[in-house]
C-alpha cells in the first residue's frame, strides 16, 4: 500500500456512531503512523480548525530511561512500574502547568 502525501486536497467524510466514535481510514492511519491501541490527539486552533496528530506512547517516552544499577542484578517489575508511573505523573504535571 502506498502511504499518502499530506495535505489531502479532497475532503474525507466519516459518519459518527451513536457512541460518538469515528473510524479512521487506513490512509490517515498510515499518514499518522498509528495502529490499534495507539493514541491520537485533537487540537482545536483559534480559527476552529481541528488538528489530529499521533501521540507518542508512554512506553516509547520511557525507552532507554532506566539503566541497570551497578551492583544490583534485579529490579522488580513492581518497582519499575512504580517508577514509570511516577515519571508519567511528574511529566503530566509539568505539561499541565506549562503556559
């Protein structure tokens, strides 16, 4: 399949389900580089236009952040999960307090 080039010059129209859901067409998913379980972000600008972008996953943001500790052979999964959740909470608070 060929990945489409942006911007699209033809309108893409989608129905909204009773639950408020919209199916994103394959060409848009390819353009954004997203798939099942990935997240997207909607941003509304001052002109009322809605922008859609891919959101980097929490796991991707944390890749390479945790290194083995010298002299420590094993860190429990629970400790890694606690550390990761704290980092995500700290990052979220920084983003929320940014102007």
